[in-house]
């Protein structure tokens, strides 16, 4: 690993020297004066920000309405909003120096950008209501800013949402399979998911030889982002890690084997579905949204109904996520996070963070969706937003947000799905997706080919060690 980083540092050093020489040449040939004049004009004129975010229709509309409100309050700021489909463009654009002023990518992407030095930390002047960064941090859920804070205490990202997984239940498929859907009949452990899911698949899963419904299934490589989420969640729930703090790869630990064995048992022991059939030729989430899965994982809250097909919405309910039988219920969290481009002008950085500050106070819109606002203490509430009278009224309306474990969030008793708690070292965290994908290929061999769990995780361990150049 040291050799690899030395090579990377050497390349980076040569690139920096080349850029410095180009900058010097531009100045000598008159380009520097033109650039300086442009910079002054930008500092003196209206602020123009470019903002990228997810393509969810409700979120697009929310962003547009929020921008319109902010521009009305701050007429010198104009914000150009663009959709970044699943944030596919974010990393390449940032690496090429063409990224937006601000964006809200998936957590692993912002952590990678932060660790590689592409992001601008929060300037306190953008949050004038706080006297210090400690005061700012105190108003957010405990641990919600931790993954985005460096060794010096600088914070580089703010979670757009602090979401926890929910068990999404399609009542119609339960009823079609002859099962009750009352709260007492909803599975609370993985073993119960297997038993109920197996009954659903046995009763209604096939029309002839064609798979049309599944009781439960996992995400696989054709929806890698969800596959990573499922594996990370299972590892966290069973107390497994990918690497330890001293850099040892432990994806074949007893805890990891137990987690992967449950993933295999769901298909081969309980027979909750047939992943090779892929009903409707859809990815995991679209099977859920289009009514093909009786049970699945998504964000706990009303957001599920916003992305589900209209003819499926009335049958969807959200319950607390299952846990392994006999184990403590580990609450895992993930996020999209607002971040600011470190190569933007200083003025644009500050103005971007001011806009983010404004968005963190729009807690009511996100709270009902299940996108739990990470800013726990809200100025208009004078305390935690989830204890407000308004939110308690929403809980009376929506069963989905009654199931979210706010007590655990308030205590910081959570496990981040992308953190050193699971990945052990900075190097591993930087390459978290790559490491998880190696385990994902093992998962597919185990499930699709019904291969041995231990042997495949041992093979994954060797592949990760080679990728990280451990022992070389």
C-alpha cells in the first residue's frame, strides 16, 4: 500500500508542477491579467451557483421550490439546479475540475472526495447563528457529522438526510398468499422474514414456470449501489467488519460468515424467491416499487410512496427493519450529503454553505418523507424536531414514521454503513465500494451457484488483500 501511495504521490507531484508551469506561462503571455479581471468581476457581481442533486421527482420539485424561495430572499444569489442521475457524473466531474459548486451525492462519494481533498470545509461565517463549530455540531444528531469530520475537527459535509432502513411490506401480496397483514403478523427478525417470504413465494411466486413475485430477495451486481447497502447492513447487524483498525482483512470472520449464511439461507433454505429469474427484468428497487416484491428494504418513511407506482402505493406499509434473532437491533444509517467544491471561488464556497444552512432548516418537508433531517435542534422548534407538536401530528397520520427509531438516533447509537467502524482504515474507507464489490461477487457465487460461504469469503479476503497490496 505504501508503494502504491508513493506512486500516486509522484504522479500528483508531476501534475502539480505541470499546472504551475502552465499557470506561469499563462501569466507571462497575458492570460493572468485577464483571469484576474474575471475573478474581480465575479467577486463584485451577482453570485451564480451550480447545484447538482438526485433525480427523484419529489426531490427535484422540492429543490426547485427551495431555490426559488432562497433567491427571493437573497436576490444577489442565482442558483442553477441540475439533475445528477444517481450521481453518475459527480466523481468524474470533480476529478476533471468541472464539478458543481455544491451537490448532494451518496455518502461514499462525498467521503472519497473529502479524503482526496476536493471539498471545502464549513466556514463558520455561513452559519452566523453559531459562535463556534462545537456549537454547530451540538445542534446535529450525535455522530451524524462524524464521518465527514477530519482530524482537525473541520466538517466537510452535512447529511441531507439521516436515513435508516425500513421494512417495506406489500399488503396485497401478503393477502394474495393468504397471509394476515396486521402489525402482529409482520416479521421482526431475518428468520421470520425467511419463513413468511418462503410462504409467499410458494403460494404466488410463479405462474407456470414464470416467476412473477418474490417474498424477499437481495440486490445483486446489476444494482450495485443497493447490493453494497445490503451487504454493509448485514455485516453491521452481525458485528462483522471488512477490515480491522490495524489493516487486517476480516471478511471471513465468524460474524461475516454468519451474516452471509443468512443471505444464502434466505434463498436456499427458506426459498423466498429466485434471484436468477429477476421478475419483470427489473433492478431490485424497481421490483419493490412496481409491486413484484412482498418485502424489501428502502428508506423508512413516506418517501417509499413517492417513488412507488401509483397502483402499488395503497398497498405499501413501512415497518421497523428486521434484526438477527437473539441479537441487539443495530440501527444502520446512510445518507446523501451536501458538500461544496473546494475548487470554487472563496465567495462561492461561502455562499454555497449559506444556501445549505438554509436547506437544513427545511426540516418539515424531509421529516415526513423519512429523510430524517440531521439538524436535530431546529430554531423554529427550540429543540429536537421529532419532539415538536407538528411532527407528532404527522406520526398520528403516517404509520411509516412511527417506526423510525428516533431514540437511537438521538443517542448516536448507530453504525454508519460507510465508516471506519466497518472498514477499519483510511485506505480501506477510500476504497470502500471496491472492497464491498469483491464481497458482492462472493455473495453472488454463494447464492446463484449455491457455493460454500466460508470458502468464498476466504477467496474474497485474498482478493481484497491483493487489491490493497497487503503483504506485498
